[in-house]
C-alpha cells in the first residue's frame, strides 16, 4: 500500500502528486536533489528538472566529481573489477573505508583469500594497502600495510613517484629503503591494479595516483579500479551524461544545460536561497539532505521507513529490492538489470515522478 504524508499527516496519493506539482511549478528555481535512484528514476528526474528550468544534483556528487575532475584534466587508466580479479598480480589499495564504500570488494577482487599461486601469476599475488582504517588493516591475508592518514596520502604517492623516477626524497634512510622496496614490487608486476574510493580522497591524491600509473606503464602494465559513489551515483552520472552532456550539478535556468560544480551544488543553492523549492530523492536508504535551511518547501521521495516529519513525503520502492532496476554494476563497469528481491506495490522513482510530471503538464495546480 503506497503512502504519502504532508507535515507528518496522511494524505491521498493523488493529492500528494498534485501538491508536489504545485510546489515545483510555483518555484522560480526548483532543485531536484539527492537523486538516489536507478537509471529510469534518474532519467525522469533530469527531465523534470529540465521542464521546470531548475537544477539537479546527486548526494554523492563530491566524490563523483573528484574522479571526473582528474579524468577530464589529467586522464585516467581504469579497468573492471572482474579483470582486476582475474589478471591482477599486484593490487594496491589506497586510503581508508574501501570496504565500507564497496562491501563486496574483498570477495569480488579475491582479496579475502590467501595469496594465490597459479598459471597466470607465477608468483603469489602481492597486496599493498596504504592508509587503511581500523580493522581493515587485517582484512587481507598477507597484505603489506603502510600506515598513513588521508592528509599524508598525496605525499606518500609523490615519494613513490620520485623514487620510481630515480629522484631523491628528503626522508631517512630507513624510509627510503622501504619505499624503494615497494617501488620494486610495482616495477616487477605484470598486471598491477590500484583501487581507490573518492569518498575519502581529494582530486590531488587521485591525480598523483594516476601520474604514478602513467609512469609505471612505460615499463609494465598498471591500471585502476575506482569505487563508484553510493546511492546509484555511477548510473545517474552516466544517464546525466547521455541526456545533457554533463554530470550532476547541472542547471537549466537559461533553457539549456549548464554544468557548474559550485553554482549547482544542492546545499549551496538551498542555503543561499537561490533554490526556492526542492525535490529530494533517496530511494536506496532514505539518506537525508545535508543543507541547513529548514524552511524550503520540500518534497521527499524515499522508502517508507525514511519518511520525514516535515514537508510532503511520497513513498517509493527501493531499486533492485521492491522492483526490477537497471543500475551500474561495480563488478563489470556496465549497466545491469537487478531483479527485485522482495517485490512490493510501492511505485518506483520513475513512476512517482511521472505522476508528478503529468500534473505539471496538465496544469492541475492552477
């Protein structure tokens, strides 16, 4: 049974769609944010933002744009997780929280297993983890753990690049010897893989990592696996790209898409007052918005357990759980159909937005 509430009180679903259309259509610059949805939901949300001449942003845009910034200004070597599992004889994990960003990472990359010996890798697979957090340091049997804070990661990678190029570094003899040993491990790899998540790294660290990959590729083969952002960020970014030519943080205020990571950041738009109504979409786990302004007219599309106490709430199902969904697969790096594991009659994000769009089109708010 679908549910909807207005200021915490039950409201008929049809009335909820009409009220949502009235709020969004009456705004001078509405914001479609959160965007935690499958590909169909992302397409519907972006079309709604375009029709309303508003803007759209994803709740994980910061980490998505950290990778994109490096990719479009510096270049990036990447591969799929499946290829890394099958061919990687040296795996370098960069930064903390990787198992949190991708819960299945250790199993998918076969890192939870003891070092392997096989036809493809004539020597045991080598694993290095730079800057893990807490128990992560013990998660990979036989891994070489290099303690480092997030702030130190760019310096660590810079030192590796310097020693790989035969340049001096201002460190003690013991640390230089350690770095030289690690660099020799990288140099001797036949197919090396760096793994990182931009959820804890800034673009400088990612650029330094990619610089090392480029230099290693002069004599061996190295690439990377980047862990996509939460709440369907990778699929939403792909959908935004083929629809507008840009990733999230894009606006339609002038009648055509404009991308600006600062201008169209959702919290800034709301807190500055530039956005005067917001549609918040978080269908995976009901994550809340982070802006501080509480008086903006708000419509929330989220699972029933995440219903807010204020604004207009319309229940939607969870992609791949309550309804079949197309999502970006971390394992293959491509779009994958995820069949519903626990089907319900809750509408998808695309269906809910379609119902709102119908009211906008018909002018039923007038």
